[in-house]
């Protein structure tokens, strides 16, 4: 009798643990705002780091249609934030149907693999750990984009890249050094506070071969002065020049700060790049 009671307790405990485990495995499916998220992991041949690639296909995805595709840097945060925002915007057709690609480190901790300070930046005398933008650009060009375009119906002539803060610095770096890798670039509050001179130097510009890509740069009016002033300097420098390889649009987002500007930059940049009204 004693054994039977003990055995029953074990069965109940096993049932309880199994139920909780199943609930944990299934809980992401109730977040309908994220849509159908498909996961890939990719090893960078240069850094030997693993990146997590999350792909959202548009509702009613049709393989016979090539979709604009937006690549989100800092995807571990920007993907759930902007994928859910996109979900709402699609209800009222305020944004076009797109494929959304998040490129994630899977952590905020540099000790556990978040290499954004290296990957997204050009060298700076004040930051010895900066300077990996060229390698990361190579990784996106030769690993991430081929993965997406070989697996999904993504339009090569409608690629967009989005980034905020240091990721915005990388967007500007790519717009300058490989301007036709993406048709559209959206740089939200780019953090140029330690190396703005690189981004003002016309010698760092490569000119596109086939067409002028679009570059949208936004700055929140309430952004911290250390970020806001270098961006204003960049805008003033490039706005009236014709010697750049982009169609350029700049905006100040009133009452927005360094992070609060992200959703506005995303939707306003996408609409402008894709001529969606």
C-alpha cells in the first residue's frame, strides 16, 4: 500500500512536469503578432561565431511572388518588436507585405556572444574593441543573404537593411562602402560619437554600378547630445552634396529618444524606400 502511494505520487509528479514542459514548448505559438517565425543558425567563417537568423514570411505567402525583404540588425530585440508592429500595420495595409529577417546574437551579454560593438563599427582610437564592420558585411553578403534568397521568394532588388544606434552606424557603413548591396538603408539614431570622421570622408565612398540606392536617416529630437550632434553634423555634410551614391532622405523625429524612435524610423523608412503610400 505504501509503495502504491509513493508510485502514484511519482506518476502525478511526472504528469505535472510533462504538462509544464509541453506548455513551455508551445507558448511562443500564442504570440500571433510574431507570425510564422522560421529559425536558422549560421556560422560565420570569419569570426567562427554563431548567428541566429529568424525569418517571418508574409501572411498568404506565395512562392510565385518576390517580396521586399528587410534585414533587422540587433534582431534578438528588433525582430519581436518590429515584427509585431508590422503585424498590426498590415491589418490596415499601412505597410507593404514583406519578408522580415532578424539577425540575432541570442544574448545582450558580450561575454556570451553579443559582438555588436565589434560587428557594427569601424575603427575608433577611443574604442579598441571596435572595427569589425567589414567582416560582418562580408558575412551578411555571403552567408545571410544567400540563405534567405535560396530558401524564400525574396526580391534581390528590394533588399532593405535596418539598424538603430551602433546598428545604425553599420547601415551607414554599408551604404557608403557597398551602396548597391541593399536597395534601401534605414539608419535610426546612428551612433557616430567615436568615429564620425570616417563617415564624413568622401574617400570612403564607393559608387554604385547599376543604380542609386535609397538611404533614410532619422534622428530623435530627444536623443542624447552625444549621439544627436554627430548625426546632425553628418546630415549637414551630406544633404547638399551630389557626390554620393544614394537618394537621401533625412528626418528629425520630434519628441523621440534613442530607443523610442525605432518604430517610427522603421515604418517611415520602409514606406519611403518602397514608395508605399
